[in-house]
């Protein structure tokens, strides 16, 4: 599966192998458990992030992995978003520090 991350004017294509989607279930569950305790989203603490907010949080992690050239983590984060938001083909990541402005992209 191809997932795209838009950061400013730059578009990154992330290839997420289908077998990774199944193999990453425990890693994705750990992400969910971490977010179950609440999350600092920019200047606001969100006690119970909803599905969209969780994807925005994970997109922020995706941004970090892209900037650090960590392809394995980028694939893991892209897979999380694709599984949690069926039909999403990518994310437009707000890199200014306001993760609530990150938007999911659909075909």
C-alpha cells in the first residue's frame, strides 16, 4: 500500500507492505495504550483522544520519523493511520507545531 505524507510543499510516498499491517498490530495496540492516558497535543492536553486525534498524534510521530530518515517507523505510523481511518490515502501534516491542524487525505 502506498501512503503519502505532505509536509509543506514536499510530498513523501511511503510504501507500507501488506504483511507489515498484520505484523504491527501489537505495536499499534501499544500506541493506543499510551494515548489512552491522554496526550499533549500542541498547547492542549487531551484526556481521551478520539480516533482522528489519535491519527493526528501518530502523524506527528510520522513527521519525526521522516525528518530523521527512519523508514521503519514511518511505515509503522503510516500503517496505523491507514488501519484506523479506512479510505485515508495520506496525511497533510502541519509542521508548525499545531498537530490539530493535520488533515487526513482521501481519494
